């Protein structure tokens, strides 16, 4: 088991953290039970995300981008990525959605950061399907990639898309989780869990090898409201489909900071 304790007129503008809390609470309130058709619903848009990693003296670091205070993920720190465009599916062949998402991840990385990452160099990490019943759902594939050489030297070498990125930083996963827990940095659940799973990697090579050995991790998410607020559950959790007996857990308790990840 692993446990981490990573308006009205005149009202103040909603902060990124407040917006995220509202979004997650709304998800728990409007989500419905999952059915088999939800897993590969063709009506749900698809996106690709690149988790860019580099080796540093203190351990691996991931590249995070801060989104503007408007639009999707307003004010949050995310990995480069975005929804599929028509050209991403060309030549995907039998690999289908995963291959198209890989191309989208590489393209979005280039557009948002100026880094040229080959789609074929991306290692599939996970697939995230949001809770069903939400008005907006995007099924997102996450891929790992190593950034080395001159491009790994710092954010000054990046060419950030001004309409999509406010600033960027290379940061150790454990430091990003700690900053989130203190309310200093806003992360959405897929980013948080991905950083959590990378926190113990001793090198990029180690992270990629562990990912390939584990296989693609699928997060078909259910949102509920628990005693301390919103909770996200995944299939291994005994209460995934309905309240049930058993102590198996795979969930993220997000009702208050620091978030608490349980998997046993």
C-alpha cells in the first residue's frame, strides 16, 4: 500500500485552486455509474500528453507548464498536450487511437515548448477516462519521453506558445507534489498521480523501463463524495462500482489538501 499526503457582484476573482476544487466537486455531484460503453465511447474527444523528463543531479525532473487564467485547466500546471487534430490520425492504422494520441502529444509539445520530440520515441504510460456524466469529457493518453542534451539545460531554451503557456519549470516530482499540498501550485488529478508514480524513479531510464514493464495503466475514473469531500476511484478499489465490503483500495481523496492517494 502506498499513501501520500501529497459569482456575486464585488466578489474576488476565482483562484485556480478554487476553480479546481469547484470542478472536482461538480464532477462528484454530476457523475453517474460507469457502464461498459463508457470505456471506449467514440463520442468522447481524445487528447495526447507528453511527460517530458530529464536527469538532474538531485534526481529526475519533469517539465510542467502553467496554463493561462482562462480556458481549459486555467491557472494549473500541466504537461504539454492537447486534443487530437485531423492530421494526427493519418497513418495511425490498426494502432488507432493510441497512435493518433502519440502524434498529438509530439505535435503539442513542439507547438507549446519548441521541443522537437519524435512520436516514435514516446513510451505509452497511461490512459485516463474522466467520470461519466460530465458535460465535458476528454479521454487522454499520457506518454513518457526523455529530453537530453542542450534542450535539457533549462527553460530559457524553450519557445513557449504565448496563448497557451504562461511559464514553465523543470521540477522534481516530489517537489511538485509538496508544493501542491501547500497550495502553492495547482495540479489536476492525472498530473498529480503521474508525478506520484514517478517520484521514486532514480533516472529517466529507470522510469521508462518501469513503465514498459508495468504496461499501460488505465484509469477509468469514478467520482464520489466521501466524508471529507470528493474522491476519485479506479477499478482495483472495492467500492468502484458501488459501496461494498472489502479493503482493496485504489483512490485519490481530493476533498482537502494535501491530497491522499491510497493503493493496496
